[in-house]
C-alpha cells in the first residue's frame, strides 16, 4: 500500500496506535505514561515495503471480554475464569493448586494457537481436549506433543508492531500444561515438558532466548505456569526486509541444562542442535515434550509485568506446603530447592507430594536417594542441600520432625558413593567435579575457607556433625591430574583449566570438534575443591595446588575474559551465554588475597609530604608489576596485614583491558560488567570474599592511570596514619611493604 496522501499516512498511523491501545484495554490493564508516550512518539516516514509490513490487521481471534469480565470469547472459542464472581458456587479458590506462585491469568491477553500455526502444524491441535478445572475452563484447542516432539508455530505470538509498545518492559506469559507419562527413562531437566521464547528483531536476527525454568514430569493435571520475557528498549522493530521464507537461528539451542546454567556429564547431555525459526521478526515460542508420553499446552496469554501485578517473594509461597516450587503438588525435590526456601512458612513439602514420599522418615529418605542416584539433576541440585535443610530447618523449627538417625543415615550414604581411590563423588558411575564441589561446600564445610588476616567463621550448618572432609590429598591428586594443557600466546602447553571431559574416556574428548581446554563450570568446581583441600595437605601438595590455581587463572584471563570484564563460558565459543560460575571461580582463587612474595621487588619511589597527605612517584617500575598501592595504616599497626578498606591510592601502569590492571581494579571492572550485562553481583553468586573486597574498596579511592605519580590524603578518621607502599603483580602477589618516610632510599 502506497501513501501518496499525507493525510492517509497520518490516519493509518493513528489507526495502528489505536489498535494497540484497544488490545491493551482488552488485555485488562491501564496503559502507563511510558507506554502512552511510546505510542505518541513521532514516526519517521517508511518505505512502501515497510508500510505494507506494518499495516494493521484485524484477527478473527481478537479476544472479547463479556459476562462482567470473567468470560472471554476468542473467535469460536471461550475462556471462563470460574473463580471470578461471588455468585458462582462450588468454585475451588486455592490458588497454588492451579496457579504457579498463586498468580492468576485473568487479566492477561489470551491467544489461540489456530492464529499462529500453518497447515502443516494443524496436526498438533487436539480439538477433542478442553481445559477443564474447578477454576478455569477453555475450549481453545491445545497443542499436544508426543514424546520426542517439538514445534514452533509459524507466526510470532507477538508481532514487531505490538512489541514496539513494550520495549523496555517485561512481558509475563501464562500457559496451562498437563502431562501424561512424560519424562520416563531420562533425567528431570531433560525429560520434563518445557517451552522457550525467541526474540527476533526487524532484521531477522535472534536477539535473545528465554527458556522456562519449571520442570514437572510424569502424569499431572492442568496447571498454569508462567515465564518472564524481557523486551529490550533497543529492540529494532522497523526497517529491513526478509526475503527468505525460512532461516536458521543465529544462536544454536543447546541442551536444556546449559540454558539455565547447569552442567551435566556428556553421556546424559541432550543436544537439541540448531532450532529453525521463521525468518521474520517478532516473539516466537518453541514447545517441546522431549522424552515420553504426551504433553498438552493450552490457552497461552500474556500481560505486562508491573510492580502492581508482581507479588513479593513471601507472597508467592504456597501456604499449604511452604514451597516456592512452580507446581508444589507435583514437582520433584530440585524444583522446591531451585526457587529458594521460604523464611516464614514451615517446609511441609518435605512430607511428600505426588512426586516423592515423606523425606522426613528413614524409609522415605532411602527410597529418594535410590531414585536420585540415577538422575544427575537430583544429585547436583537436591541431594547436596539436604544436610543444610536438616541443620537449618531443625534449628529454626522450619521443618517437620525428622526420624531419629536421619542425618547419620544420609552421611553414611554420602560416604558410600565416593570413589575409593580418588575420594571424589561419582555421577553416573564416574568421578564428578561438579557433584564433588556441591557436596563439599554444603555437607563438609564446618567453617569457611581460611583467608589472610581474617578469623575463621564457623558454618556448622554446612556439615554433618561438624566433621571436615577426609581424603583431601587423594581428592587434590585426582583433580590436579585432570587439568588440561594448552598453548596460548607462544607459551607451550601450559596448564589451563578443566572441562566436561574430566574423568571421561579419552576418545570422547578427541571426538569433540570444539577441543576445549577451559570450561567455567568444570574449572570453577575444580578450583573450589582444591581450595577446600588446601589447608589439609602437606607443603609439597600446597605448592602444586597454588601453581595449578595460578595457571588456571592466567589461562582464563587470556581466553575467556574480555577486555571490558565480561566472559565466555569456555575458550572454544566466544559467546556471552550468561553469568554463571565466573565470580565463584575468581572467589576460590587467592587472586585478591594480600600476600607477600619474595619474587616481587620492593618498589622505588620518590615522595613529598603535602599537608595531610603525600605525593608519590613510582620510579623504574619492575616489568612484572602492574600497579603500586598506597595504604594508610594506623600508627604501630602490623604492616604485614593490608586491609582493603585502608587502601587510599593506586598508581596503575597503562593497560589494555582488565588483564593488566591491579587485581582490585580488575575485579571491580568484572563486577560492574556482570551487573550491567546480566544483573549479577558477587552476593548473588555466593562469592563471599569477592563481595567483601568490593564492599571494602573505598568509593573515593584515587587511581592514577595516565601518570606514575599520585597525591593522596590520610583518612579523616586516622589523622596520624602512616603511609605504606607495595608493588603488585597481576595475580595479586605483592612486594614487602615499604613505609613512606620523609626521606626514603
């Protein structure tokens, strides 16, 4: 359609805005000011091709609310929110039995699958099945998938024209799912029905993917799940044309486990390959029943997530089970733990549900452990946390009463599944870095890791009767033996990191075209194990462990960390796939620990005292040093301990990226990049030592980057403080501290 008349162009744009506005009214929400401003923004003139693509259309499936709002007509179908209306008798109103976190979909904008599928996909519609529960009725035909089936509707659920009004917001999608015999003979995360949203811009480029994080398998009745989809403010929704009828997505859809930051052994890892998405832009959805049985997906709908329609965490807890799991009556134990434990409700889910028996009884515990031993998702994301649940729950009266001998029974089982020679814990019959790290950190950590200048903190709730782990030397030997080697920047076959192939057959690694030498998940687990073994081994093993950690850190800085502080998940694929594991990895190394090394020369400086401070010039810096730190310590204090909060100045050598920065400055850049890119912080990652270092870092710290000279002042609270300087190398090794005097040699 060509607009030669400007009035016709203005009218068309007005009608397009009104169609979106009308959709929002049916959507059951009041448009906020930002959305109104977005609709009222001036629009640049478009080409004829773009005008045709943006031309508004009226769908025969446009929802229409009637009956006081509880009844919605969608073309020939109807959706009835049965719980609405006080006059409706016999309606069950227990929200958590039917709605994830008790959040209802009454105000959301419902869709009918008929509108988005093509002729070839009509076979997936089950016109004989209706959604019928005490709280919801819908005869919109659901999509049904047999085991192993997957499908992506041919059209986007939300077009680019509609997405333009939602840029910079979050859409919350609701979907009703029921299963019949799903997930048999596979692990929980690889067997449960799931869905994933894919966002493509006007150029047809894949911008982001949003996998669901609920996993209910087996046979379960209709239940309303939800998933949040962020729409970037910068999403391109106009311009560009697509000529091809179909295109391969720009990013491969990897295993479900890796999508949510989990790792599995290679044997159990599902590889979905590349997903084929339609070429045009918009928001698409993939539905999948990966393993067995049948899964039905019905009455999908969406709304804009706001502070008004998003409850606080405490309000999402099921009052019956005390669980934050999506489907508390049918979800397995990892889901009850994955979403966190409630503070204000008793954890009654431990008494069992349709998926597992009473875990507080010895028979129930033993039966669960037998089942869990063959499922990596249970072993990695439920079993290691049972000790903490028992200790914290009994101490704070959060749990039902456990049968006598419960913790001792669990402890004996954990010892029995360790490797006899390596001391490592086994997953699918082989030693596992990830499982060992999880069990050590949650079941054998009666105190935190020792750090220079810090007092050990007792963490008895992370142990079985306060017992530390045994076989530390055997575990360290096994982990060190699994470290990869690689050649980087001319350094021949130096120690690198650890990968998924640790303790796997050699031919499995040789067949991998990626040929990785460092994966964050595996390397993080390995370094955490070594850090926990370190205090319990002899001097020779301590040196091997420290050398191993340093080499792993150096290789990571060279290959997976970018110059601006972001990171990749491995050294073979340069993609920003998420924030998992990196902050934990850095936290386990001694990178930020203040430690003096005899190999670092004392710095040569020229000083001049000025008022309450000092001007310091760094003369002839050593090649390996990257920075000169200036500390202001209390008079007569021990200069062998250099607290981060007493650091007042840093002279930084010119550096390209984080690799040449002072460790504290590099860590600050990495943490800022993690927060800006993924919303991740050291606190969220559980990186306690890194979090403390960043908290102690003076926000007014003076840094000289363009000169080898700096002027600093004493803290206001320490007018008689004494200045000390140290030279620092990239991995944090320091020279012996030198006191700054009026005259220094």
